[in-house]
């Protein structure tokens, strides 16, 4: 079976696994306890914090460990909203193609009286810095723009957006869950005030993540209780997961360029090969794009059937985000970049990692065109397109 769904989750790396087992076997003390069992755990926790911070150009005290990317996103938005409300600022800016951890939190904040502007995302899968500048208002409390999109892989001009926000004195958060461990990140140089990441997207364990918060920016705890994480997130720390995540992130960051070069070469072969299928189109610009991301729309077919047949052909892929498969709604990301409903249903995301090979790409390039052709042959929509009773969206 070829695993080509690394944007949904990744297998745990040997280094992360070893760090986790060591933490469970040897570091099971409570980091808050004063005797040596606790102190050894506390040292490992501090070490993990310093290592995660180091990968982002941050300081250890600026890292809050969370239960994952979703919690980090929720906490970033809630913190900025609370701070804004204190100053009478109730306007939030984000984009139409964010992860649901952002969009659904914004829905909740809207219901609590905040006003939300969602910046448009263009056909190339990018937001425009000048459109952000134009949307800023005196009462804007926060701008949140994802670093790289989880469905179409397009990489946003984060440093430019950060500079605009810093100049305007507005807090800037980025959901970097798809970027951390895959792209170089420097929170200081990029003027990022808050950043979310998640362990399981870079070969760490699931259920653990981090929120970077620039020193001096006040944070609202989502979970209250003990004084852990400097009173910013209560609860005894999940040290095995935290140590595993730190080991995975450090390893990923040490091999960024090498992995990026290898994976993007595989991606580019896939994009070139799939582009030869008639009435198929890459979603989002080919560049700047995550090294592992390939996302196509195929006219006249349903993404769900495509995935099931690819599963039979030994290929694990997805039709968008893991969270929307299972629902029959078309992807909000594809709609945001202007794909009409009828083609947004026929999408395929292949997300590669450094574990994929040229043989994997050969197999995918053999199977996808075959399956697309088969499904079109039984598709009434394709039949209408062929007879000219309906217009092609993808020429
Ligand atoms: C996976 C993902 C999340 C959610 O992270 P979890 O750790 O699974 O909660 C948030 N944002 C983006 C862009 C993601 O890809």
C-alpha cells in the first residue's frame, strides 16, 4: 500500500518513538513534583520546550504545549479576542480557506459579538498582502492567516503579512500546522505574534501540539486548574507526547532542505503526469507550494468513488481534508479558490513524504488515469459533457 495522505497525518518516526518510550519508562514522574522523579521529568520537559522553540527562532518561555493544532488555534483566537475586547476592538480578520479549527472558532466569536472579515483567496490559492492592508481597521484585534493550506498546499506570503500587521500594531497569528517541520520558520524575522503547530503532521505523535506566543502577549487559558505552562494551560503535561514531538520536529528541521528537494521532485513528476489527463486541473498555483502537495480536480467524477477505487489499487489518498471526507459537502477550500461545486466534488489530494519513492509515483501515474477513465465511462455527467449537453468547467 502506498501512503499518500501525509497532510492528514504521518507515521511516528523512530526518533520520536524512542523519545516517547524513554519518557514512559524513565521519566514517568510528575514534572511539578519536587523530588528527583519529578525533577527529571521537569528537565525533559524544559529540554523539549527549548528544542521546539529553537526550531522556530523563538524562546523557550514562548512555547505553550497543547493537545494539538486545534487547541492551539482555539487558544490563539480566544486570547486575541479577549485582549481586543478589553480595548474595545472587536474586528477579526482571517481567510476563507482556513482549517475548521480557525473557521469554527471564528463562528463562535461572531456569535459573541465580534465582527469577522474573511479575506478572499485567489485562484492561485494565495491571499494578497494589499487586500489585508485594505481590510485593517482601527478596531482590528487580530489577523490570522494560515502558513500553508492543508488541502492545496499553497504557501502564503507570511513575512509580508506579518510586516503589515506589525506596522499597524495588530496581532498576527498563523496556523502553521502544515508548515512546521516542512518549511523554514523564523517567528521573529516574520513578525509572527502567535503560531500553531501539531506533532502528528511531522512524524510526531497525535494529540500534542504547541502554541508559540511572543513574549509580552497575554494569553487566556482554555483549560483552568494547576499552574502548568505558566498558568496558560492547566493539566499534568503529556511528557511522552511532548518529548516525541520535540524529537520529530528537531529531526524534520535538521533535514528541511534535503527532504524538500526529494519530495518536491516526486511532486513535480506527479503534477506533470496527472496534467496529461484531459479536463483535469491542478488546484492552486504550482509554486509556492508545499513540497509534498498535489491536488487535482477531474471533471465528471466524484472524489469519493475515486478514493475507493484507488484504495483497491493500493493507494491511500484523500479528496481534501481528513475532516471533510465523510461529509458530502464540497471542500470549502476549493470553493474559496473559485472552483464551482460540480468540479469541487471531483478532487484528489495526494500528499507525499520523504518515505515515498519514484516507484510510488510510477504506480500512482499508472493507476489514477486508469481509474479516472473508468469512472468517467460510468458517469452520466461525463456523458452529457461529451455530448455537448453540458459545458466543461475545466477545458
Ligand atoms: C491538522 C491541522 C490542524 C489540526 O491539528 P490537530 O493536531 O489534528 O488538532 C489545524 N490546522 C491545519 C492547517 C491542519 O492541517
